[in-house]
C-alpha cells in the first residue's frame, strides 16, 4: 500500500482524497434565502403588533385578571 501526499490531497491506491473541502460558493444561497424569508415572515407580525399597541400596558392586564369584581357592561334592556 502506497500513500503519496501531494499539494492536492492524499493519493491512496490511485484514489485522490482532497485535504480541503470544495468551496461552497453560490450554493450557500439555497440555504440563506429561505432562512431570511422565514425571518421576515416572523418579523412582520411582531412589527404589526408593536405598531398597533399590543405591548403598551402589560401590567394592566395582569392587574385586571386579579381584580375580583364582576364588571359587566350595562345594556339598555337592564334600565
């Protein structure tokens, strides 16, 4: 069995084994584009909720849950 180390890689019985993997080049875009689209899809509802005031009064909602009073809106038929 003969092992020869060259600048390209290691040759073992005529089969070349490269020392460095091939560069990814443009094929990495097949991974990065879907990841960026998923990120934009998640960012859009968050920015909508932020603009519409969903996070304005977080403590007030917690206090309303703990409030024990039964507050029902008054209707015209009860008068």
